[in-house]
C-alpha cells in the first residue's frame, strides 16, 4: 500500500508540473506547443520536422505544428525560475555548468552562426565546424549516475562569451532559490571557468562556486599587515603558491584521508585565502585532491577553487570532503547532454 500511495503521489506531482508548464510557461499557442513537446519526448530523434505531426502524441492537424513554432511563445524567465524551484530545498545541491555545441553547417540562412569545436571520435582531438554554442546549467541528483536535469539552457551569441552567459545563468539560479535557506547550492564548473575574471562576476551570491584549476597555476597568499611607519605602498601579494612547486605550499589548513568505494584511497588538502596576480579582490580556497593512492601510478592531482557563498546553512558543515564530493557529482552532466542529443534529438 505504501508503494501504491507513493506512485500515486508521484503521478499527481507530474500532472501538476505539466499543468503549470501548460498554463504559465506557454502564453501563446499552448495547445499546439504542448503537443509538439510531447511528440518530441515520445518520438525521440525524428527524420524531419513534419514527421512530428504523425506522432500519436500530436493530437492536432499538421498545420498546427508550424503554427506552434511560428506563433507560439514560451516564457523562458518563468520556466527557469520554476525549474530551479523543483530542486530539493535541503542539503547539498550540485549544479554543473558546461557548454555544448550544436552543429548547423548546412543552415546557411540562420543568423549568428559561429565556428565551434566539436569533439569527435573520428578525428583525433575533435574538429571545428559551424553552428551554435550553448551554455547549460543542470542539476545532478546522484553521483556516478548517467543523467542530469537541465535547469537553464541558453545559446551563446557571438557578442558574448560562454563565461558571461554562464554568470547570468548562475545569478538567475541564485535569485530563484533565495527562499531555500536550508540548501547549499554548489555550481561546479570545468577549467575554462577557473579564472578571477569569471569568479568576480559571481562573487557574493547565495550559491558557492567550485571550479577546476589548471595544474600549472601560480597563486599568491595575502601579505602580512603593514607595520607602523612602513614606507612605500602596501604590498598586494604575499607568499607565492605554485601548483608544481610543493615547497611553496606551506601547511594546509585542512587535510583529510579516507577510503572510498569508487575512488580508492583519497587524500584531500585545502588552503584558505589565495588569489591570482590580477585578481587580488577575488580570494578563494584551493583544494588538492589525490585519488587511487593505492595504485603504483595514481592519476594526477585535481586542483579546485572554492568561492564560498554569501551565507551557509547552519546545519551544513563545509569540509574539504564535502566540496570534493560535490565536484565529483558533476560528471553526470556529460551523459545527460549525450542522452538528450543522441536519443531525444
């Protein structure tokens, strides 16, 4: 009986979700637009646009298919906020942000096409083609799974960078989840976001930012306070911290060693208050993660930067293990993107 009740509650929640999207997310041509959405979800990859009208889920005549695209409207701002509110309001919530290309080499009439990088198994190192770049902010429910849920998807125009669009997406997410006071939202990003220019645009939000850093970075600690009657301009940079020079690291503020069923023997280290040479106004914590230490040749260490949120829930203690596990939970975004491209088309 408990399982039946749980199933019924889940079905009712799905019905409420669809009804809200239908009523508030589609201001114009909502009937035709909703049929198109159902057809896309159920048919998967289709050979042509017109074939969607042949789907069993498209319950209208075929002209409505074109009317939905030509005259239909989607309230993207409301939809982003509504999707963000569906995420759990307690505990640690991981939101990976990443980019993905959509090749359109033959669509010559499309505006604002760009040269984009596309990874390919046929070409060593990938290839360059013409199409649209997209920025995707998603929610990963569980680590080591093969799916993720999109929260905000935006096309990157030629006049902006992926980092600028990503910053806008993170700011929208933080605004939408202001009432989730018991949740720690962590935005996890790869190396292209690991710089003070990007971190400066997302500093001071209610969500923390966890980004990967290159293994050849050189950072600086803050200098000691200026002494009385000291002449000259106060120093901006303190002791040098080079990732490839262990003698420059000093004593970490936090060290944890643990055994993990997936990652083997793990060592985590954390240093507080480091900054880049051109980013003294953006201090962040640095994390070094070494996994599979039981092997004769362990993989290279992973370096992360942690920009703390404006407020931390009282029930959550942010340790170096908490941050490392949050970042390791971002990998399902790759499988999620692949599934929506290859299966849903």
